[in-house]
């Protein structure tokens, strides 16, 4: 978990220090659905990103981090989100892509995740 936080902190510093990079689409967040108990969500995400050619950087319990190379990174974290009916379990996906295109990467992961997670 500290590794994930360090990676996010460093990337946030990089993103905020780039002049004129407001529209670069470097970081994108997305919430993915899970079963009420969250069963198989991280395992499904792992299967998806590995099938897309990523290698695992870190996996521990409800957290997964994978990367394609030095410029693209995906992080998944299983947790809870408040809703009108109480707390709902969800898988938060964060895509980081230094060259831009983080939203496209996240949407591709989302599409594949939804096709496999039933």
C-alpha cells in the first residue's frame, strides 16, 4: 500500500508541475461495479490487465498495481462508496499515462473487466 501511495504522490507532483499540461489526460479515475462481497473483482482486474500485456508491480489483498512500461500504470483498489442506500462496494480504477490517453486506457480496461466480471 505504501508503494501505491508513493507512486500516486510522485505522479501527482509530476502532473501539477507540468506547465500547460491541463488537457493532457494523464490521470483518469473510474469506479467499476463489484458483487456485494467484492468476490473476484481484483482477480478479474488482474486477468484483464495481464491479458492486455501488463506486468504486475504489486498485489496485496484488495489492491493491485500493474504497468505496461515506464509510462503507463493501472491501479485498482477495492473499497466502499457511500450511496443513498448505505455503503456500496466498488473497485476504484486509476489509470496513469504520462503521454496522455489515460481515459482511453481506463475505458479499455473497463470494457474488458465488465465482459469478464459476471
